[in-house]
C-alpha cells in the first residue's frame, strides 16, 4: 500500500540530516510518496550546498554516500519532493527566489500538515 510520508527536518547537524534523508529514500524506494519539509539549519545547508558538512570521519568506512548525492538521486529517480514554507525561508534570512529555484515547491505549513494527516509524519 502506497501512502504519503512527510519528513519534517529542522534539526541542526549532520546526524539529523542523515536520518531524515535516509528515511525519505527508504520510504520512496518502497513505493511511498515522500515529501521532505525543510526549515532552519537543514534549509540553509541545502541552499548553501552544505548538506554534507559535519559528517563523521567514519562515513567512508561505513560506505555512506554524500547526503547531497543521495538527495539528488531520490528526487530525480524516486520523486521525493523537497519543500519549505515561505515563512521558514524568510526566518532563515534566505532570498525567496533562491529557495524557490532550489526546492520543488514553497508550500505552506498547512499544506504540509494536511499531507501528513493523510499518511504519516516524522520529525527530525
């Protein structure tokens, strides 16, 4: 059964980004419709090309690919949507047009929550 999953990602640091992106990739690979909703540090990290910053020294030994590459692949191949609400963009001090170009959509938090209500939601 395909259901929707909304992964709300606002936690700072590489571990939160790893957990959220890995969960999104796994759910999408199993056929779920996945939306990754970004705010605060993860939103800034994506727009500034810093998703991979802070990875532990063991990342190569564990054979973990770069988060930026994983996210790009699941967006392209599995249809994972990456969104943020315009308020989160403004709170992060980011230009709205820059965010609009990097994201799949600027989507109000009410829309994100409605999608979560019709399926599942997790937050990191």
